[in-house]
């Protein structure tokens, strides 16, 4: 990573960008290639709008591109269960049969 603004400008001008899949491995190869093409240094090497529309309007491939990315364990499921338990407990404690 560049340390100064000037070194960042020079690095941007002289070096090709890293593929996005380097940071996000779940990016499919076809999208990785399109993103890198859009970042080409020479404008003539970049895809035109018609080419991009053709790529992105094509139906997605049903072929597997590899294993699905691992899901992160989160607190969301536990929070839903805890909320449901709290509501059930509140309903049970607040229930008064009619006629009592």
C-alpha cells in the first residue's frame, strides 16, 4: 500500500490492480475478469457499454463455480430465539383465564 499521495498516484499509474477476488474469494471468475477489464489502463482496452450490457444481461450460468462461501456464525439467530422465548414467557405470565 502506498504511504503518500504521490506514491499512490505513481502506483496507480504504473501497476495493474489486484483482482477483486484476491480480497473477496467468492467473486466469480467471470465477474472478476469484467471488473479487471473495466480497470484497464488504456481506455481502448476497456469494454464499451454495449459489451457490458451483453455480459450483465445474459442469464446467469447454472454451473457451479466452486463451493459456497462459509457463512459467518452470528448472533442473529440467537437473538430471534431469545425474542421468541421472551414473548412466549410474557404471554404465559400475562394470561388470565376468563371468569377468574
